C-alpha cells in the first residue's frame, strides 16, 4: 500500500472508498467531507436501506469522469466517544468488493484509514492487514490517505 499525505477529496480519478454508518448520518470525518464535496453521495446514501443488514455493503456512485465514491457500510452505529464502532468483518467485505471492482474496471483504489479514527479500530493490527490481503489477492496497491 502507498501512504499519501494529502486530502483525499482533491483526487480526480479512481474509486474513493470510505466508511459510513447504517443510521443515515454522514455527519463527521471523511463522510462529511465527501458529502460536502459530492452531495450526490448523500442523496444516494439516503435512498439506501438502513440498519444492521447493511453492514459490509459497498455502494459505488459515479461523481465525475473516472471518479467514483464508494459508501462502505462499516459500522452500525456512530459516536464521538472513542468507542469501537466499525466492524472488522464489515471492512473485510467492503475491501473485497472494492478491490474486485477496481480490478475488473482497471481503476485505482484510494481510501482513508477506513474504520480507524472515529470507527475506533486499530489501523496497524486490524485494518492494514486486510488491505495487504486483498492487494496480494488482486495484485494491486491501494493508496491510503491520512490527512
């Protein structure tokens, strides 16, 4: 994986995935930044079902030529108290789908450190190994944005 010290919302091509909750709330973090930059992702998000059954789903929305945003349902609930909200299992499913989609469409996968800030997961021990697993399986590198 390639670590990029840049704002992911400045990207102009690729599949940008991020974690969303299952409660129809894009109110903070990368989700809010994406909502402000590409309002269509919020409109599409609100048309999706809510609740636990959405965990692990990935909804890909075209926002410009060669640019897509993937709403990855990584957590049932949300909070700002430092608790664990993101699900490792849901992120695993999201990444499997995202890497597969990128492989089939010959497009670069780009992501923040999904699930590891407000989601409460540990990037190094819980999330990064999932990226490595799918990078190996699909023989590609993802770009990880950390600001």
